[in-house]
């Protein structure tokens, strides 16, 4: 099941600093971020191996997720740089409702491999 | 010497996607990002070991850098999510001129260790 974690954030008079260190159960091999996106639905896949962590660093978006056949669809609103959604390989997920200023960053446990993607939804 | 690299960015009708994969000469052990910052100058240190990559994912800022005693100060403007500044351990660097919306992300080769910081500037 996908689940939210809260990232350590230090706030002082100079501003905010959010840190990611020693909190994921994987090494970060790939990072990508999407921005300037339209209203298209993104994602719609799960993986064989890849574990991911998703953070909406700016703006907001919705991530929907189904972790297996017959399981309910989870919905998460990512709307702060300290909110991080952990996504497991079995999590069939999709993203929409991007705010115009949204920047969604994803940290992944594996290098890109098209063979690691499963595009067939659960029923 | 610090130097800029350009991150692979795929742009289509749905928006932009910038990828970081297999391009740094180090594994990413720590990520931090600063936002909502005031006009304070940040940084002002170099490292014994840590190598870093800095990206202004939103807005803009200036990074100044001196790589050794008597060497000229380099200036870099980071103003696009695909512009990445590679910072070596010997690079004494500081950041300022943050735009109000700036989000500066730093990817680091080492876990946080206060003993890895050198705060004395070159002359």
C-alpha cells in the first residue's frame, strides 16, 4: 500500500530546508520531476521492481493508487514540500489535478527500464 | 572548479520532464531543498569529501564559487530546472539573489557530517 511520510523540515528566520537522508528503504538511482504540465492524467502503471517516493515540491496534485485486485483506490493530495508518498512496485498509480504551478518530483530505486513497467490496471 | 551541466529534459504537449540518472560521478546519499528563503546569503563553506549538484527547480538564484586560494570567483545564475551546477569538495561557494519563489535543490554524495564542513574562506 502506498503511504505518506513527513520529511524533516527545518524552518528558521531565513526560510525552510527539507532534508531527505537515510529515510527510504532503497538507494536513489533515478530522479525526475515534471512541471508545466497540462490536465493530462500521468502515470497509470505499476512496476516489477521500482520503488518510488513522490513529492510535490511546488503547488499540488492528486495521486490515486490501487495496490492489488479488488483493493480500494487510495487517494492522496500532495500539497507541501515536506509531504512524501512512498509507492511500492505493486502500487498501480496515477496522478492528476495538477495545479498550474505544480512541480512533482519522483525519486526511484531503479534506473529506467521499459521492461519494468506494467500498464494493465487491476480489476 | 564548479561547472554547469544540462539535464536531459523531455518536453511534449503534456509538459516537461527532467531526468537525473547516471550522470553524476557519485551516488546520491542526501537531498535537501530550500524554499521560502529571505535575502540571507547561504552556504559559505567547502567540504572535505562532499560533492554536490545544485538545481534551482523554481525561480532563480546566484551561486558564487572560489575553488582555491588566489583563484577568481566564479558566478553562476541558476534559473531553470534543467540547469545543474556541479560543486566539488574544494569549491568554497555561497548562494544569494534568491527570487521570492526560488526552490534550490542540492543532491549530495555524502550523509550530513558537521566535520565535513570547512567555513574558512580562501584568501
